[in-house]
C-alpha cells in the first residue's frame, strides 16, 4: 500500500510539493526516511541491495573491532549509511558525497533519526586535489550514475557541475583510528579513489566493498586500462580479489579471482578487496 501510495503521489505531481516521513525497517532496526521533492522515494518503501546488508554484517563480525571506522565513498542518499547503523548504531561512520543535493537530503536523514558518530564530507575522493566536473546522465538531481570520469559512458550527459575533490591524506581524517571497512561506489572513479587510499590501505589493512563496472570487451580501452591499473595497486599492497555472488538480490557467497576479467554481466560487478592474510577466513564458509 505504501509503495502504491507514493507512486500515485508522484504520478499526480503532488509529491514535488510535500515532504513525507516513512518508517523503514533495516535488519532489526526501524528508521524514519524522508521523501523530499521525490528524493528518497525508493528507500521509503524498500531498502535496496539486501546483499550489501549481509556483506557488511558478516565483515564487521570478521574484523572483530569494537565500533571500527566505516568509510563510505559515494554516499548518495544514505542507502549504505542506514544499513551500517542498523548493524552497529555506535560505529564511527565517515562518508564522502560531492553532490550538494544529496548532502541536503543526508542532513535531513541524519537529523530525523538522531544518528550519532556520523561525518559527511561534501567532497569527492581523488588522486589529485582540485575542482573536477561531475557529469550527470539522467534528469534526477541525485543521479546515482553521475561520474567524474570523461568518456566512461557512451550516452550523452544531461548536465555537469564542478565539485571539490581531495586526496585522502590531505584531509587528516581519523589518523589514529583504524579504518576497518570501506565501501566504494563511484561510477568509474575507483582507480582515483584507490590511489588516494593506497597508503592508508597498506597501513590499516581495511576490507573494501567495491563496484567495478564491466569492461564488456577488449576494445573498451578506457575501462580495461583502469581495471588493470587497479589490479597493479592490489598486487603492490598484497590484496586479493573476491567476487560477491548474489541470488535474487540476496548474498549467496564469495569466490576468489585471479583478476577482474572481461565480462558484460552487471550482476558480477561487486567485489571484496581483502588483505591476503584474510583469504582463508573468507574462503572457509565465512560467507
């Protein structure tokens, strides 16, 4: 009923002029999710990617730190934020989100749920500090497919805007605390983010949940060269690659890979990048 009601309000145009607060259960915890000018509508009636909740839950148990630092690179509307806080409400969460429209929504989400130990930085992570163009591919002001990488997609951009980008080591974030878990969803900018985080990964041995879009074919040189560069970083810091396996949106396991490989399956784009010393624990029924 809630889903149909929201869709009815959007279809009639009413949803653009009102703000609704919906209750959404994530794991064992219930959150209040605002719908503001249609932003947050999808999460108001369902929390996307249930497999992500399971992966985070299992990894936090595996890491066995007491409230470790969780780094979320590409927060969007807080889909991962709610999952993390449902699992460990006291976890120290740091998010990076350069889209100012998303920042406005996130501040509302954090406020109405009285979320603690949450820090949202309104910048992108990059291997160089400065201004970069954020390219949008849909008319949505919170477009989750927006990217800072030119030529990543064949379709035309709908608009672009300049955003601030920083190297991680220039931000002096939680220098004395260990980063246990990192989620990266940055629509093609994974290489820049990993270059920015490389020294911290080598130091903290964090586990990374990451989306890397398919190469599709060997002629797609932009994506292929970026993918190979990521593999070289992982070799330098002695990290392994695991593909996250899903079945109807639910986690079904992980499998170790020697390389990302060339494929065209959007269901095979989510990975764990793990310190090699955790290989045995990941491959022996942890998932």
